[in-house]
């Protein structure tokens, strides 16, 4: 059964086909995908494929992705989850995005803290990594403020619009402290 998580202002729940429109709104927005390492979605059929990809990843135990939903509006504002999940090696990489209408309101911090807590306490992870475009100042700053340690740079690691970008690599090793 897919885990449902809650914070003060958010519900983190399974992404379903009914979320296709919200997924499309996020991943078709140039500001959202600017540092994402993938092409912008052009239509809702591509968003449906994304929803199916998230479900398959969870079924195959390769990842887990939650819809980030505001409690007060029931609106999907982004997604968050673990990629490159290896339960054997007790590690994963965290990934997330929010629609720009919801930036700088603390939602990402709230969601990341909850997902990290779940990963360490319920999944038994001992390491959560993150790979972030060097130019993505906001995300780099956010991860560092949450206690992620910058471990190095991967040169020309991700492509966006056919251009290679260097990325920072982060690690987080301890359970969250409130």
C-alpha cells in the first residue's frame, strides 16, 4: 500500500491518473524544468506517461514519488520522492519540484523534511543523495540549509535542451532533528 504522509500544510500521496492535469501544469512550465534535466512536456498524454512511470518505479521498488497537495485547496503543487532507490544498499536520491506559484512559501522544506524522515525511519535508508544543477541557486541553498553536505561536482553530468551542465552532489546521512 502506498504510504500517505502529512505535514502541517501538505498531504503527500500517491500520484494517480486524476493528477495528469496537475503534472502537466508543473512539467510543461519552463521555470520548473529549467534545471530538471528533461524536456518540457508538450501535452497531457506525455503527463499520463509520467504518471505511469512513477507507478511502475514504485511497483518495481526503484523509486517512490508523492504528489504534493495543499491541504487548504486540495491542489497538486508539485511532486517529491526518491529516485535510484536501492533498499539493499539503504540509499536513494531525492528529487522534487514545485509549480512557481508556490515557490518561497516553505512548502519544499516541509515536504523534504517529511520525506527524509520517512526514508530514514520507515524505509531504513542510511544515505539520501541529491544531484543539483550548479546554477540552481535556490535548490542548492535549500539542501544546504536542511543539512545536506556538498560532496563534489559531477562535470557535464546532466543535459538540458541539448546543453551539458555540471551538478553538485549532496549527501544526507542522519535522521532529521526537530
